[in-house]
C-alpha cells in the first residue's frame, strides 16, 4: 500500500475518506487506482528483511488498503488503537469475534439476529461449551435481566433483520460494560455512513461487506473493526492462524464499491422512504416496517442514532402468506433473491428463504412478511412495480 498523508485524510469528511483512504496513487508507476497485488508471496532482500509483507495470508497490500479505508470510515485513527481486519465473508468475521471467547463463556444475541450468526452459535460454538440466550434488545430491561456474571459479549444488530427494529446501541453498550461484557454491533444494514457504533460506545463492529459496502452484488466479504487494541491483536492473530482471508481481487472490488457508498446510501434511503410511504398508504398492505416512517416504533431512536433510515423495508400484505409468495413472484424490477445492499432492488419472503434456519427457535418471522432491499433505480419504477405486483397477487 502506498504512503499517504494519514493525518490529512483522518481529518477529512466521510465522502473524502471513502474515496482516498487506502487509495493513494501507486509510487512505482503513478497509477491513480492502486493495483491488485495478485500474489501469494513477497521477495525478501535478505533473510528476514522485506518491505512489510511476507506471505499473503498474513498480509497483502490490497487487503491492507481496504482495511485502512474501513478503519477510517468507522472512526479509528490511522495509528490506532485498533483497526480493521478483512475476511472472506461476513460469517468469517463473525466467527473470528466468537473465537475470542472460550468454553463456559456466555453470549447474548439480539432475538432477530442474522440467521447465519444464530446458526454458527447454536450449532457450532454451543457444542464447544459457549452458552447463549436470545434477548429482545429493543427492551433494555430484558437485557438487564439476561446479563450474567459470565456474559462476555452482547451481540447487537440494528436495524434488525428482517423486522427493522431499532436497538439503542449506547444503552446496550452501557449495560454490557457495567456487567463486564463487550458490545458487538453488526453494522451491515446501516453501514458507517448512516451509523457509527464505536462512537456510540460499542467495542467491535462487524460487517458483511457483501452487502452495502461492496454494493454491487458481485463479491462476498466481511470485516471486523475495533478500537480495543488487545482484542484487535487477538483477532489479527486469528485472521492469520485460522486463515479465512479474502483474495486481493475481492478486496479491490470491495474498495471500489466503498468509494460510492455515500452516494448510494443517499439514493437507497430516498427510494426506501418513497416505497415505505407508498406501502403504508396501500389498502392491500397490513403493516410496514421502516424506521423512516414517523409512526414506526423505532423512528425517534433511529433519528438520534442514525443519519438516514437505510434501504431495507419489510411489509405484510393484507392477504396472508400465499399472497406474499404470489407477490414476490410477480415483480419485474425487484428480483426475487436472497441478500441485500446492492444497486438493484431485491424482494424475498424471509420465513421461506433467508430465515429458514431460525424456524422453531422462537426467533421466527411472520410467514406473510416480505423483505425488500430497495435499490438505486428510479423510485417511480419501483413503486409502479410494487403496485402491479400487489394487484396481481390480490388477483
Ligand atoms: C449477510 C449478512 C451476514 C453474513 O455475511 P456473509 O458475507 O453472507 O457471510 C451477517 N450479518 C448480516 C446482517 C447480514 O446481512
């Protein structure tokens, strides 16, 4: 990674950091966009004397560029303490945080936590002796009751998936710290452009960079960001020891996506607000979940904690589960698919798709719920598409 004026960019605005941090022109050639260091190993001048890189699992300049950018966007200073670490998927980042715990430790998970996070805790780490409870973290009293002397982590998602409830990060972090636990926030849905959990008191942020950060539905990746130097060093050890690292091209694609994150997030928020307002007024819609709606239970908290309400909208059509399935099969602009956060709009039925792995756990979602990842197409086309699909589904 090329040398950069760290102090100058550390003081710059988010949009400027997104374009420049980790992306200084290549000193060897002047290439304005840094090259993809597609190599597995690095030449040494003499035994043990090298330019900071030895073997590409341990470190690669393209990955270092992405890590520098993500650390800056989550509010970490260039020299630390802490930093960002990138992984081959969001689940690899999540697993790395869980690997900092040991047998006998206890963990509290947000009750509508990402299905894959629940699965790896319940079906892998629980077998290794990690205890856990699912708690509705929108209720701070419930969290207070659930915290135990052996609780090491409280795992927050906000807005939650797929019900888009809003959790008070500062409130959770304060209670967790008072009980001697750390607070982790999965910031995938909000991105650092809309929400900066470390500034609200959280200890660790994790991301599926597959979603809004990459932003173009063409790469899978994950990241962990922390300002806690000890935890950072342990996680860096695990990144190298376990080896769930991303390839250089995937890092480069993700970094390319991040440069337009602020532009895309503004468009996602604008379009999601339009779609949510359209649905809220539609007679064939029973309920809309979107923190940007003034009547939404999370609206005021989101207004304080976030700088926009995000691109995800969930709703329940009036006709029930069969109507929801018909509707999801009748959109033309919205593609029926799992995942979220790309430029294109997606539609899915979580109870039958992304959230199958939480069936029977008490964390299931209403069978008639539809989740939209609202893209950056023209909002008129998105609303018209939903209108015709609602008509078709109502039959
Ligand atoms: C997708 C997702 C993950 C998992 O990330 P992968 O990149 O698919 O491994 C974790 N948390 C949330 C909120 C997600 O949406």
